């Protein structure tokens, strides 16, 4: 298993409800939705240059709820 696949597995396990993509330009994305009406103003997409940066962004987002 390569490092990206391992990082994707860890993100999926740690942030259920989010979907993850690594683009062909090596950009990491976290997506969720569609969100219910009571959460429509919450963030539903994040992106970063690395899996570590994406994890940090997800943790910051989690702390805002």
C-alpha cells in the first residue's frame, strides 16, 4: 500500500461522513453533503496541499461545531 492510500484510509476512519479525493495535481480534498437544512451553512468542502494539512483543516472545522 502506498503512502497516499494509507493516508486516505486513516482520514476515512477518523472523519466519517466525509469523502476524500486526491486530484491528479496532488491536491487533497474532503467533501460532505448534501447537508440537511439545519446545517446548510456549514462547510462542506475543504482542500489542502497534503494529507496532514487536510487533517488539520478537518480538526479545525470539527472544533467549530
